[in-house]
C-alpha cells in the first residue's frame, strides 16, 4: 500500500455522487480529513472481521468484494465504478457498537481510494444529519434485535426437542427400575414361602447349609452369564425343561427360562438334586429360582438407575449450567453428551461411529455454545439420512487447530446450494420443519465467537461439516 501526499479538493469531491450535495463547509471537512491512498493490484484494502477503521471510496481502478461462506471465499461484487464505497459502511454507529469490516476488499488492478477515519466521520455525520443517523441506528438495531429474537426462538425450539427426547430417554430406565422394584417384592415373598416349605421338610442343618452355600455359588454366576442367540437359548431351555420334567417338577419350562437366563444348566441343578431328598427338590429349585430372579432384578435396578444418572450427567455436561461460560473445553465430552441428548431422535437404522483422537487437548471456548453447534450439525445429518445410514463423529489435530467432523451418508447437498447453507433463514426443509437458522448460528459461534472455521464438503453418500477451533487462546488483536 502507498499513500499519496495529495488530497482531493472540494470541487473534485463534488464530482463523486456521495458528496455531490454537501455544502461548502462539509466538503471542506471531507477534503481536510480524507486521505488518497493507492493500492497495487492484488493488495488487500480491508479484511473481513478486522476492526473497521476507514470508510473507503473508490476513485480509480477495479476492486472486488468477497465474504467467507463455509470457509470458502465467495466474491460478491467486482466493480470499477467511481464513487463505490466500502469498508466501515456502518460508521454512523460510532463507538456505540464495535464495528468490523463486513467484507474483504481487494484491488484487482492498481487502485486509488479516498479513505475517511470512521470514528471522526461518525461525529460530524451525526451533526450534519441528526435525523438520518437516528433512522439508520433504528434500522440497524431493529434488524439486530430481530435476528437475536429469531435466534432465541430457534434455540428454544431446539431445547424443546431435546427436552422431549431426554424425557423419553429418562422414562425408559425409570419405568424399568419401577417394574423391577415391584417384581422384587413378589420374589422376596416367594423366597420366604419356599424357605418355610423347605424347613417343614425337616432338612438337617448340614443339608440346609450345603443348599444355602450352593445357592450363593450359583447366584454369583448370574452377572457373568453369556449372551445367547435366540436359537441357543431355545435349545438350552428345551434341554433343561426335559431334565425337570423327568424329575416331576411342575411348570418345568417356566423354571427352565429363569435358569438358562442365569447361565445354569442340568449339571448345576443336579448338584441341587444331590443335596436334598427327592420330595424337597421342587421347593429347593423354586427357592433357587427366586434367588436367581432377585439377583437379576437387582442388576436391572442398578443398570436402570445408572442409566438415569448417566443421562442427568450428560444433560449437565450439555447445558454447562454449573460451569464457567469460557473455559478449557473437552470436545469429546461435549460430543458424547450431545449424542445422549439426541438419543431419542437417532433412528434405529442409523449407525453411530465415533472416531476420536483422544490425544486432543482441551480447547479454549464456550462449551455450551459449542454443544449447540454439535446439536445443529448432528440433527442436520440425521435429517439428511432419513432414518438409515452412518453418522460419523471424528476429531483430530489439524496443525494448530482441533478438527471436529460430522459426516453422514445422506444424498448430499447440491453444488448450487452448497455456498448458501450458512446464510440466515436458508433451508431445504419443508415449511414448519426448520427456521434455517441452525447453520447460521453455528457459523457465528465457530467463526465469530471462537475465531475458528466452519466449512462443508459434499457428494452423494458423503457429506462432511468440518469445524476447526484454535488450540490456544486467540491474541487480543
């Protein structure tokens, strides 16, 4: 960049449409404060996202404007029209709202620009046109507030869906624990009854002790019983049912189902038969069956309450309500919590694959907001696959950034729509199925809040949204 010593005269300024109607004093102010700056072809005049310091007017040459969309640069304007303006286009807001360049501007050919300091220009502009400034401020603030309200609505809708899903997920283990607790009451009553029957058989103490010890040994195997296929289980139940029938035990196949589920077979029950008189065999086996069922029900209660605890912990991790808003963030914990929260929304036909680089360190950020990003990306992937496919969550180190990739095997995003997916309100879903703010919100969280990058690659059967986040805290600049 080179800066010429020259300044435009008021007469030269009046030739530019922006300044044509200014009075002499106003033109004199612009002439005094405006610098004529030259840029060679290819030079950056302003960079999107950097603090907006200058209001820039094209005097000579060809310039182009561009924006980053999904991590890719998209050219929005290319012009050689004298008087076209760019840079701090919302200078009139002054220092009430921090301004950043909304686009990048590059010189296509050698260019000359008139540059006015945004802060000083805002002060005199407010004196020159006080009503216009108030109207512009109202328009800007109104649009911003509308976007915030719609964004809040989007987040509330997402929260409602997550709450419904979480309620559904919590209901299953809670109902299982309740059923198991009710069944336990019946089993304990049955055990007391069968124990009374055994005692009426006048078993001597040695036999009763042996039977009790055998019960403890067999019940201890319940938790380690192998998983059986339907065919294997049926064959073993038939074998054990025949063994019980041969010894005159009633409801043989009902008992066989209990014992086979606990991993017990004819050899185990023969040990019981060897320990008691034939007349006491059936009460002894039923007593053992109650003990086995009790152990299984206790395991079910423990598993159900463990699942409830896990869901509550996932909800706390997801919401981050008890954490500082900005902190070192475990990306894997957030991704796992998101999958748990979306468990009810994940169809049975979708296979979830987690390809995590566990050596990835925590990243500085806002974990609650990042969890919203993961939610948006995962929900979009699930919607794209329409009930069947593979959802892959991958993490890796990419230079000085952490990479999080959400991939699906859906039909893909058409090329003509790919550059629009991060635009506000853009959606390919039917009316009523989405506001089109999910990816826009995600983009602003990743890029604006975390200084990262969000982009998408897509072809049929392989769509990947890639989030890159700095591994270290961005510098103040």
